[in-house]
C-alpha cells in the first residue's frame, strides 16, 4: 500500500552535513531502554577486562587524575536525530588502554543498569572514543549517562553507552543489547548501517 | 463484539476523514470512515501512520474516542509541543484526506457493557479520551451500570468533550466530576490535583466492587493508582494506561 | 523521572505478529517471578525499540524492534505468557 499523507513532511531531513536519513535537532533527546541509574561518583568504577581475564580498575579520583580532553563532535542517533558540534570533556580510551595488554579484536561495553553494546576494539582507539563526564561544561547529567558515558561519535549513538562501567575485551565478536535485537553490529551512520544486514 | 473480530493479525488500512471538530486550542477530534473496520471495544487504541512524499514514515498510537455503533470512528488528538505527528493531525489534515491506521489493539484497558460491577473512570488531560469511549459505549448500550468519571484538567479551557460530557452526565447512572489543577471556573472553590480526600469523596468505595480505569500521563497514573491502593482498592481491579510524548520517530 | 509507559503501547506491534491480544495475557518475570498482566508492565518507548520491564525487579521482559523488513521479538525475560482462550 502506498498512501501519501497530503501535506506531511515530517521533521526536516537532509543537508550535506548530515548522514543519510537523519534530521537536525538543537535539543538533546533523552533515549532510554530502562530506568536511569543514579550512580554516585564515590561508588563509581570503570574496569577493563582482557581476553585472558586480567582486570584493570579505575575509581572516580583515578579517572579525574588522568589527562582530559575537550571534544567537539557531531552525534547521530539511529532514531534519526543528529546534533552538531556537541562539546564534551573526558578521558581518551587511548589513555585508559595504554597499559592494558591485549591482542583482542572486540570490546563489549557494559553499563550500570545492565545495558551492553559491542564495538571493534580499533574503533575505541586512535582518538576515536572517550569516557566522557562533562557535557556543555557541566557534569554529565544522569539522564544523558552521567556520571560517565562512553563517547564514540563516529558510530550511531547507541554505541556510546550511557552509565558505562566497563569494557570486556574478546577475540570473538559478541552482540550487545540492541545488536541482538536487529540493529547493525557496527553502526556507521554515513553508510546508514541501522539494522542487521544494512 | 464477536471475538473473531479481534482474533486476526492486523495490517494497515486506509480511512478517510469525514469531519473534524476543534475541542480546545490544542486538541482536535477527527471523524474517520474506515470501510474495513471490524469494530472495537471501548478503551482500545489504534496506530496512525503518516508517510511523506519521499517515503519517510512516522507512526503514533491513539485511543479511539468513540464507541463502535457501526459507522465511523473518532480520534481525539492533543498537540504535543514540537511533536511530529500530532501537529499534522491537529492542524494540517483536512476533511477528505486519507489516513492510514492499524487497529483496534489492546485487550486490557477495555470496558464492555456486559462487565459486572460499577465502573470508575479517572482521567488526566487527554487521558479522558478512552474513558469517553467507555461512557459512549455505556450510553449506546443504554447500560444501567453505575459509572463515575473523575476528570482532571488544568483549567476550564482545557476540557475536551464539554457538551458531550454534559449530555452523558444527564443520565441517572453517570456521574461526572471535573477537577481543576491550575485554574477553576467561577463557583468552583477547589483547585488542586486529585488527592486521597477527593478519591474518598467522589470515587466508588472499595466494597462497591468497581473496576477502575486510570488513564493519563505516567506521573498522573502512578499517583492515582497509589492513592486507590492506599485507600483499600484491590490492585487487580485497577487498570491503567499511560501515555506520553515520544522522543523521536520510530 | 517517569520515562516509561506501559504494556498497552506494545499492542500495535504485537498485533502484527499474533492473532490474539498478548497485552491482556498474564506474564511471569524470569528474573524475580513477579506475575502480572502484561499491559501493566513498564515499557520504555523512547528508544530504538520497545523494551518492557518487570514492575517488580526492572528486568527486561520483552523487546520488540521493528525494522523495514522484519520484526525482532525477544521473549527471553518471560517464564511464560498465560493467554486466556475463552
């Protein structure tokens, strides 16, 4: 059936600065698959577990002690909104993983609240991802993933796990929360990899 | 309604807008003729799907506002600020336009005239829409079941179905009580949300064995459901439906 | 923050898959055993899909993702759905 709704345009889409199928928003929509965890920084920790089972651990003061970067990036949500030039502060995964001994190809990000998402390890390195704890010069709000979230802006934003608590590195690719329910295992917005098989 | 009418997989079908009625500054009722419609129960909802010229689609769920009497169905849509679908339905769609719908759906938040015991309806804002369908079904069946509606609105201008509710309330078996949270009309001293006092004063008592239907934004529904349970109502006889704006197109 | 709706909102996508209405079915949580009408579960809809969670323990009961070609339905979080047949 091909019914066109007369006069319906939907949110304005397109523009050369946007990936295909995205529309521009100036708001910051809150998407959530569950209740918002409220993790106090004194209880917060971030761990990296390697394929051999070795665990590296940072608490909040340890994260704060690491060199932070100011990040300005466009973000693209698979629900079709894009937001340009968002500003963050956080620690590069290059810094966190510098002393981690691993030959793994894949990472699974785990969050407080149970969310997971999978990424190739190489997409977390070389200045492509951060553990972000400030947005727009303010501490990251819990509804946007505070106290700290993963930020991987070159992939659809579901990969930027809110309330991140750790990475588990592996030689094999496992699928995360949305990736096991039909979303693309990689999620490149410029190739419009929304769903499995795209 | 025959069970067979809902025991099938649903697909999208096309209705035509035959009339529109402005209810408030931000809400409009659409009257639709849907040739394939197989009827619905009061309280059920349907999904509306819009398609742009370039194939872009957005869909949302709306409660049916009318009882099924064999001809048309009505939807009442409240405009969501910065929404995508509701502004189109409230301001753009016109008589004669097609509208794609899928339904009816939902088998829990429904009332049928055969149901035993009194019926208590509690609505917040446009949460009154499915409750109005229940009162319409009550009237259409000339039911003598006792029905009460508690309808919470911000101010007098926010009331939808003003004349309709007056007409329904004229029945000896139906009682309608409006609750104003921000501004009340002259002669109404009470301004404030539904609270325990109001429930004990205007709702059926737990021993009356009523089934209660609560519909509105999530915080409203949570508050009212908690008040009912705290007042001794059986949680199994409290049915709820929550709505809210959605973050983006799906 | 009330960022959830309820199981009623899943009725549309489920009706494309099943001939009976599953929102009125009794659902048991695989996590904590809490048993309730599915329509009364919490559904997070502002997300890439619909995620229904247990009122008792917040575990995921059901997920639905609608893609242009398929619908993914994950029922892992449910011990059972009891569907009235009369």
